[in-house]
């Protein structure tokens, strides 16, 4: 099956610091999605990316679709305690078919006040 | 804001029993999904459903699993004879087919299934 390598696996940062995490794939994706999951809850969509090279922001979050279409990164600026959670990247291969998402292993973010 | 809902939030069952997990997707969405997440692991695709039939399924989705849209609002996942390894969080997701958000899948809060 498809492999998504997400790194780092975990991060421990101070409040106010910037955060960067990324995903790489062995194959090309047409769509990259970034989700945040709090304990015991479902993934919440943060950012969707549709074109190679696309850079999209959502508040303090910025994500980019790599030009090779095999990678994506997510940056969080000026982190706050509520940023704590698990961040997942997800890739989709097709814009017209079932559109199943292949998820990365997640990056667990801990923010120390 | 419209959201995906799932019931029950937690289901405990004995091995070998049948369970039905229920989902109400966002009302104008047309594609529906089930994913599962074993504790501490990543989210895994199970099945996608469109126009009253399965579009794609993973190797996890074997003959013990089935999905159904019994009416205009509900979307269900049935596990016929549960196994210990079926214990996981099960997430329903849905997406529209229109507009910029074409591929954006929105997830429900999940059902935690515990098989004893």
C-alpha cells in the first residue's frame, strides 16, 4: 500500500515558538490535507491543498504542496497551549474517484506554557 | 456549522457478536467513508460509498464488514462477527462533490468499539 512518512513523530516546544512538520510519500498525490486530532475525538480538517507549489494559510497555520507532489509541510507560528494535539497529513490520489485518504503516522505536539 | 454525527460514542461487545455503527453525514454530501484508528496508531481507510454502492474498499474491509445507507440520512457500518482485533475508533466521514472543497473530507467524532 501507499506509504506516507510523517516527521517528526513528536515535538515538545515552548509557547510562542514556531513549529514545522512534514510528510513525504513514495508516490504522487493530487491533494494534500492536514488534520488535527484531539484525544478521543475525530480528525478536524485544517488545510486542504490542491496544486503543486500551492501555499495556503489558515490563521497561524501555513501549509504547502510540494512541487514534486510527493511532499507537504505544515507550519504553526507562535504556538499556544491549545495547539496541543496530534497532527496528521493525508494524501489523495485522484480528483475524480473515491478520494480515499491515506494518512501519515501523525506528529504529536506538546506545548509548554 | 453542519457536522458529521456518530452513534453510539462507545460500544462494548462480546467477541462474535454483531455490531452496527451509525453515522449521519453532512446533509448535502454525496460521498461517505468509514475509517478506523487502532489506539495510538494512524487513521486507516476502510471503505468509500457513493450512489448507493461501494466505490472502493481496503484489505481490512473483509466479508465480516458491510455498509448500508438505509434511508436518506443514515450511513451504517456493520461488523457481522466481531473479533478482538476489531477494537478501535471508527470514524465516519463525508464530502461534497462540488466547489473548491471537492476533496475535503469531514470526520465525525468517532465510535469507540471495544470487543471483549
